[in-house]
C-alpha cells in the first residue's frame, strides 16, 4: 500500500482537459508543448503585476486526546490541504492538532506559467533553482500566523511534503535567524520540523547569514528536524534531500534525523508515516489518549 499525497507530477489541467503525467518525469514533449502554448496565449508578452497572495481553505484535525501540540502540515505542488488532513486524521497521534492550509493559486514557472496551488514560485524542484523570497516569506508568515493563536503551553511544529517540506525547512531557518528573508521579525517558537521528499530553499546563503550569530547557532542546535526521502524519487531527487540535510547539519542543526527509503518514489509509505509518528511522540514528549 502506498499513499501519494502530492500532485507535483500527477495531473495538469489545460484548457479544461485533465492530462495524466507519468512519474517518470514532467510529461512528454506533447505535454510540454501544450504548457508552452498555454503560457504564450494566456500570459502574454507583458509583465504581470504582483497580486496579493490569497490562500485557500484551511482544514483542521482536532486532537482526540489531551491537546499537547499543534502542527501545521503543508501539501505539495498543485495539491490542497484536505488531501493531507484525511491522512493525518488516521494517524495514532491523539494529542496533536493538525492544521492543513491550502496554498495560493498562482502561475508556476516549472509549468510554463500555468496557475496551480503553490507555496512559492519554482522553476526547479531543488535547492539549485532561484529562490522566490517574496513567495517563501508570504507562505512562512501565513504558517506562523496560523500557529500564533495557539495556547502558550502547546508545543508548535511545522511539517510538509515536497514543496510543503521546503516551506517547513525555510520556516526553520527563519526561526533560528529570528527573521524572514525580508528582515521582518519571526517570533514563533518551534519545537519540531518534519520534511518528507523535500529540499532546503535559500541553502546557498544560509551559512553566511548565520555567521557571527551565537543566538542562531544556539537555536539551530536545539530545534529537532526529521527528514525522510525515497531513493527512487524522480520528482525531487534523493540527492537534493540528502544535500539539504548535510547543509542543515553543517550550519549547526545537531538534532537532525535523516531517513532514506530504498526504492520509494515521490510518495509516502506506511513505514515512513510510522517513523513520523514515533519521532513526534518522542521529540514532543506526547502522552497517550488519556491525560
């Protein structure tokens, strides 16, 4: 049994037609031409003005036991919050409240400018592509805002799959640096970060931004991170997940766990979700169903 909760490479909707894209890549030449055709006919030659980010519906899974932690869980490219809320509701983690927001619908470079739900613009699903700081900051701020109203005695975390994992890791760097990429203060105290099949945005500048900051180094050392990646992932290649883990470790994230799943592609498997459950239970010191 496998559960694919990301639409990074499943479907595109062009001119009202659903096209299936096999997991061996981002589609055939015909699909690429359709995307390019869509881009040229609808986007035009002029530049588009930036519009405010309008986030979609947020789905909440209430704790079945004593509320001890709240985790915002972020979906992948072209997915929605409800997809993951249905899965997370089945996990035996009764003390966690899950908040599953939906990303804004926006043009995405990797799809030739075709609009879909995305936490930020991306031309390459790895740390090698250019960083959309405006989109990254807007989504990280949205997540922080969702967590800011939780009770003071509740532990807070962020997790995600694929592009959602990228926002979770970006939020982790904002936390330790104490600010977003635009310089605005980041004040949410995070207790756990989980990233599945993702990558670290802004990895090229992280080390230089941390240099000379003892507070950032201290925060990095005390923030637990769990990263999981399938060795057969052909959407976000395994090497990008591994490299992201190495970068985080090199700048001071000492409580970092990296798990490889042999032969697993760009999807989740029960063994991986068991790892997430056990890791969260230990790191957040969760109790059972009854307090």
